[in-house]
C-alpha cells in the first residue's frame, strides 16, 4: 500500500491528520466497547434470571393446565378460555443504552381479576382459576423475557460491530497509516539528502569550472605577456 | 325427555316408581369401575385406557367415536357421551315425582349446554364443534338443542331459551352482557337459575328431607368454594353477587363479610355442621396456598354423603343421586387418569387426584 502513496508533504500532512483522527476514534470506540460489555453483563445476569423464571413459570402453568384439563375436562377448560373478551395488549417503546436502541415493552390487561376472565364464577372451579393465574404469570414473564433478550441480542450485535471497528482501526487502518507515514517521511528525507548531495555536486562542478576558467585566463595572460616580450626583443 | 327444560313429565307425586328405578340404578352401580380397575388404569397409556374402555361399559361410545377422535380426546368424549346415555336413561325410566327429583339435579347439564352454546356463539365457533362439547344428559330435547346450535348471536340464544327454566334469568342478564361485553352475567344467570330450581317447591317426606339436606350441602359447598376463591383473588367484586340462596351455612351479607377475612371464613366452616368432615382439608387449606385440595375434599365429602343417604333410604331419590354422583366421579377419575398419563404425571400424582370411595 505504501508504494501507492505519493511521497509528498501534502500527503504526509493528510496522513498525520487521519492518524490523529483514527487514534481518537479508536480510543472512543474502545471506551464504548468496554461500556457496552459492562452493560451487557448486567443485562446478561437479568436475562439468565428471567430465563430461569420463564422455565419455572412455564412448567408451573403447564402442570396447572394439565391438572385443570384432567379434573375439569378439556371441554370445560377450552370453554373457560373461549369466554375471554379482553385480550392482553402490549405497547413497545424504545430506550437508548450507550447508543443502542432497545425495546421497552409495556403490557396491559395481562393479569385479570376473577370477573374479568369472562367465565362465570358459579359454575367453574379453583383449578381453572389457578391455571389462568399461572398462564397470566407466564405471559408477564414472556413479555419481560422478550424485552430483556431482545436488548441482550441488540447489545451483543453492537458489541460485535464495535469490536470489529476497534480491531479494524487497531490492526489495519492505523498500522497502514503508520507505514505510509513512515514511507513518506523516509522518502522525503531521502529526497532531501539527494537534493543536498546534488547541490554539493553542482557547487563542486561550478567551482571546478571556475577554477579551470581562471587557470585558462591566467595561461592566456601569461602567453600574451610572452608574445609582447618577444616583439620587443625583435624590435 | 320432555318439554325443554321443564318438568313436564313429572306427573303426580303418587305415580313415582322408585322400586323400579332404584333396581335399575343398583345394576348400573354394579358396573362402575372399582379400586382395582383404577389401579390398572393408572398404569396404562392413554391408548391402553381407550382399549380397556372398549372392552367395558364404554364399548358403544368408544366404537361410535373412534373414527372421529383419537387419544385422550376420544376417551373424554366417550366418557361424556356415556354419562349422557346413562343419565338420559334414568330420566327415561323414572316417573312422577321421582322424575322431577332426578331431573332437577340433572338440569346442571342443561346449564352446561347453555353455557357451551353461549361460549360457542361468543367466539364464532362452528356449531359442529359446539355440539361435540355438549353433554346431552339434561332435560333439553334434541329439537331445542338444535335450535340453540342454529343460533347465530347471543341474543338469538337468549330468544331460544325463552320458556325454559333459564329464560327469565338470561333475559334479565342480557342487558348486563351488552354493557360488559363478557359472558360472566349470562353464565352466572344460568348457574343461578339451576341452583334456584334445585330447592324450589320440593315436596315433603323423610327421604326428600334428606335429599333437601344433600342439596343444601351442595349449595353450601359451592358458596364456600366461591367465597374462598373470591377471598384469594383479592378482586374488588361484591361477593353477594355470587352467593347462591338455599344453603344453611351463611347468608349473602355474611358471605360478603367473611370474604374479607379468610380466617373468620375458615373458622365459620369449622363451627358449622360440616366442621368435623372438613376439619382435615381445612387444616391443609390453611397450611397450603392452593384451593384445589380443598375442593377435592369437598367433592369427596359430598360423594360420601350421598352414598350414606342412599343406604339410609334405599327406595327413594337418595340412591339415584348417589349413583349420579358416583358416575360423574367415575368419568372425572378416568379422564384425570388419561389426561394425567398424557401429560406425563406420575402414578402417585394421578392417584392423589382421584376421589374413590
């Protein structure tokens, strides 16, 4: 790559500017990556807890539903479920964690009181109530798990992206820029040295020429003097 | 079967045939599953249970439904249909006052069918699915059931029910339904209508007095269950709205007060005529957080009570009611075993759920 760069002072200055910017960006991205990892570790702990709760709640809900179906009959349980009018609703908002937009899920009408479930109290049983309770609990945990796990996945993607950027700066862009900088500096120094050498040579040649000219002039003068002396003798 | 939902074939009190009916009931009690059979069933897979049922009392229903359903659904629908066949037969061979006494208890299946239709219409389920879920063990005849199945809206169902024992109740509750848009008022009206007719204009007599006591106990137990459910739910509901008249344990206003304090409610049950029988389940209820064991205990107490009445008055309504409860319990037990096995529950867990006398 270094050979592709023209070793000019302008390019050197441009590269120095890019190095400064990249180093600053590298530091910032490293800080962001570390911050994201710390946030991610917090969310990871939360996600593990939620996942455990989810498994427990699912098992409890399934067990209670099985018991309700066993003792009251599938038909009665389906009938009670069918009587539900108001279904749960969720609203999704977003929040920002270190530049990462993660969802914030709000749920409503998940937990219902006995009279909101739609089935008559007089002809039903506690088994159906407990199955409904357990499933409402499970649904709340699912919504929380969806929020936490989506945040976790988004954070993970962002950490990966940031890591790739940090690595690209650290192991590719900055080394290339340093190499180019070094190459241009060397080339410029070399050019400078060549110029000095050339100047010296020119100076030497010029001095030699001047010396030769002086010697020739001296010789000519001496010859003229000799000719003048010879004419005088003849006369 | 007779005129929809009413006791048209009850005839005069003098024309009852308790000797004949109780003899038929004794024969039917004889084919109910016993402990050994439950022990075998608990160790079987759902397919094996269906196979076992095919070689038992349930053969006709398993064969009739085998092409449409499979697995535990086949078992459940066969159980329901068998229950309906037997109870329908009871109404078929009972006459006079005895018919009326049996019918008033079996009308709970009419209530069940009405609620099933309401739920089906409410959720736009197709009429075939609704019909499958019905238990034709009550007094409604096929024509009325077909008209209910053809109803397209809740209002149509209310119109079809006009003239039956549920007519006035659902008509009065329809306005609440329109306001709340939930089935709660209609379902409660149907159940309340059933319980109100249970004790309404009961004739007198020693056996019938015992039958009345049994029905009062059933109403008391239903009120106790609902009071405890309301107390545990913590919902802001007026308990008086869910009180069923006819019991001896407490009044509507007392229930409202007791729901606010579970300890007082439990103490009240302990001091009542049911205190001795319910002492152990109440201890468990206070220790555990679940009402389920207590409900099961109530069912067991009621079952034993009915059986005891049947022994005291063998030629009356009492052994018939005992048989009805035992048959219902058999259906619940087999269904519990099949569903329990399907869900992978252990044999011990399933056995714990069974109520066997």
